[in-house]
C-alpha cells in the first residue's frame, strides 16, 4: 500500500519547456488535488478533481492544466514553463465522506531556469 | 489576500515544555480546521482537526482550541519532544466548497533537547 506517489521527485526545466507531473493513489479515494508550496506562502490549491471525469480550478490555476486519467491517476501539465512556476508541487487525496483530512504525496521539486 | 494566517514563522521551545502554535482566519464560512506537520523533503501529514461546532479537540499530546468569535485557533503540544521539530501548517475548508482547503504559511517549531 503505497498511498500517494508522485513522479518525478526533482525536475529542472528551461523557460518555455513543457512537462507533466504524475500522481497516483491506491487508496480508492474519489477526490484528488494539486498544490504548490512556495516560501512564506504555505500551500496553494492549483486544481482539484472531486471524482473521476471532473476537474475544477483552485486558487492559482493559471499556467497549468490537469487530467484525471482514471480514479487512481491525476496529472498536472505545464505547457510552457515560466520561472514563476519554480516551486514544490504536492498531490493529495481526500477520503470519501471526510472533510477533515487529506493525504499528501512526497512532492516534486521543480526549478524553471 | 490570505484567508488563513500564521503570523509566527518560527518558534523555539525547550523539551518537556508546552508549544503553542497560533492561526487566524478571516472567512466565517470555514467549518473545518486542520493541522498538518511537515518534515523537510516530505509531504505534509495530517495531525489533528476540529469542526466549528466544537471548541476543543484532543489527541494524546496534541490539543486544538477554536475561538470562533475571534476567528482564531491554536495547537498545543504538551510535552514537547525533539521529534516534534517540524513545520506546522493550519488549514481550513468551508461549507460553500469542502474541496477547497486554504493553508497558512506555516510555523517552524524547534524543540531543543
């Protein structure tokens, strides 16, 4: 039981390059989330998916796209990376019927030069 | 504008003493409040939560207090242990959309042996 896994762990991109961050969960949770963490800012919600086949914007969606491929997988895509997207990205899931907790993956540290 | 604020970036406490971490919020629609603990290079892990219908929730050494009139919550750790040294985030979600979690900027706790 791996919980929430994220790949890659680290990535360096040049401005304008594209990449996809992958997230997978084996807990059979319906809801999945993507956050970014920046110094002094805490975690900010980029996009979320309440269930397979649905996605919605969070606080900071500009510059990102998401795909809920199936119940297990939720990917985050940067089409044209910018230095402002340098951050640590976390994927999370929420157990069904629970408003009081989320489970986080280990994070992806992304640097855009 | 941040809806959840942690105004103390850091806190240092002696082992065995009480640690008190504070959090303020602005949105009166929030009805669940959570605390997460985060070690370097790992994802946040859920610690304790409280719903807006309560003013206190206890779990072992950890107690969360909620003061709705002041829009303030605090996390008490008694007794503090060196293993508690980490960054602590408070978070909140609301009745209008329980898929949107808002995080504070975090407080780095250092428990000295």
